[in-house]
C-alpha cells in the first residue's frame, strides 16, 4: 500500500498591516498618476471603504498604567479634612 501524504495548506489571510500597506500603495500610485481618469472613481470608492475598515478595526490603545504614589508619600482620600 502506498502512503498518501497530504500537504497542510495554510489559510490565506490578510492582516490589518497588509491592508495599511495596500492603502499606502493606492495613495502613492494616485499621487504619481498611476491610474487613468476613468479608473479613479472605483479606485477612490474602494480606497474609502478600505480606510473606513482600517479605522473601525484599529487596535484600542493600551490603558495607561495607574501611577503609583512615590515612596514615602502618604495616600489619603481627603475625608479627614
């Protein structure tokens, strides 16, 4: 009997970074005149959708770390004042 080997295929996917690179490439091509006038409408509409998607899916900023009081500093809640 022959052994059958299966190649494990990696799923094809795009990351947000890949999409940012593509958006930058569209901007650069437009600045350099890389598109014909009759192509600009569809390129612009697609670019706008991509930019909106990137903005909606950008990672949230990391929460700021709470500042710890300096050593030797007394922490009060102001209730005894």
